């Protein structure tokens, strides 16, 4: 509207100038004879109906402005508001610094850079040097406070939060090291015999020699009838036989003793030499129903054993009268005839005598 008003004002100004006698190009008067006096300023085309009006320089400039305004009006444009618009800034590529998603061509601003992925979870980042813009795992042992992966836990280098060495575990996947041994996260597989990652509180997570108990997690287990024991050096534990296990030398046994024991079926503290065992254990600690001393000649009869001092008129449970196990029968009475036998009756035999036509028992021969 303001442009239209300006155009009308200029037109009115021009008309007013013509009526008020503003300087114009002069027209020579007609000659008496009707001829027109020649003049260099006379229009050579007398038939023209157009009148050329001379305007001051300022007026000419105003006219030019008016023409520009009219042209603007005719074109329907507004010279006061239709300014060229600035193009929007270009979107940033992956890896370029950013503060909001709208700055990135991917629409994802993660960890301060334009990221190729909007979902970059725990123990991962888009701002790792050398791989800016790629959602990559954080280096191993790095903490990730965003997911509370701190303190006794850290990132495992593969995009997971895991337990540090020494913490309890049930599976390998729970551990930073990738080894769950003896119930704790361990620095190594620790599968050598009689080594453990859980020997003491201050050593948890460290593979150390184990010298007491079994080691069932070793590549060659030490258990069942064997246990770990100190070896020739502190770093060389050994797996040896438990007490009660058959042995041939003391070096095979955890206790360091290999002893022979004898079966004592009758409980007389003397064992049968034909029924013996050689096992790991102290000599003064025999297994049940076994004794350290042998020499029992009749392990079925508690009265028959070495050093027996009593005499018996009946045979032992084995049918013998060698109660003292010395290898022969010893009569209690070595004198006195019996039935014509000057040496006396045989072991267990009754010696009879006839008195007044009736038999009388004199004695029964006792032996040992």
C-alpha cells in the first residue's frame, strides 16, 4: 500500500509542475507568413502529439524511482520485507562434535559427537579416539559410571560390565578376565594341579600354590583318594595319597608315613600276619580291627596269642593247644603217670585211676 501511495504522489507532483509553469522546452512563435522560424531546439516532427517536458535533475531521479516502485507494485513484491533467506547450516557428518541431535545428519548426538547409532549402551561410546562416531566398546578395565559399572566392576572390552578379579562368580561370563575358578574371578585359567585362585582372602583372584585339600578344577584333578600337599619348593605343590590309601613308600603319602597293619579279628591286640595292609598313616593309628603287632596264631580265639601265660585243658578255636603261639604244645603237668604213661596224659586228656573198683578222675591235662 505504501508503494502505491508513493507512486500517486510522484504523478501528482509531475502534473502540478506542468500547470505551474515549470521550465519547459520553448516553442518558437509562428512567423507572420505562417512559417516557423528555424531553431536547433525545434522538434523536427511538428505532427507529433507528444509534448516533451524538461524536468530538473531531481525530478528525473524521482521519476526513475517512481518507475521502480510501479514495477514492484505490478510484480506484487514488497521491497521492504521480501529479503533473500539464508540457507540452513549443513548437518554434521558422523564423528563431528555436536550438542544436540538436530546438528547431525544421522539425527544422533551421542557422547558429544554425531554417532552412527542412536542406541549406544553401557560400556560403549561414540567418542573413542580412532573410531569417533562409531559405537565401540570401551577399553578393558574402563569404568562406566553411566551404568554403575564402577568399584569392583569394570568394562570387559567387549561392551559388557563384569566382575574384577577376586569377586565371587558362578560363570566365566561374569568375570573381566574371562576365568571363573574356585568360585572367584581369576587372573588366569589356573588349571595346573594344586593351584587355586581362592587360597586366602588377600590372595583371591591370584593363581597361587594350594597345599591343603583337593583341587578338582585342575586339568589333572587332585581329589578322591588324594590331596594337595607341600612339595620340594613353595611353588611346587604335589598331589599325594590320603591316609588309609595303599602305599609302598612314605613319599607317596600326605602324612609322610606308610605303615603296615594286621587284622585283629578276635580283639586280643595281636594281628594275623597273613592278613595285613600297608597304607598311608601313622604307625600308632591303625584302622579299625587292625593292629600294629602281628604273631597271632589263632585270630579266632582271644585266648590264643603270643605271651599267653595260662594253660587250657581244651583246644582253642582253631583246634590247637598252642595258646601262646610258640609253635608247640606245653603240658601244664609234665610228671605223674596216667594209665601207664610216665609223661602224663596228653593235652586235654583226663587221667583216670581205679579206686575200689571205681574210676576216679585224677586230672585233665592242660596245655598252652
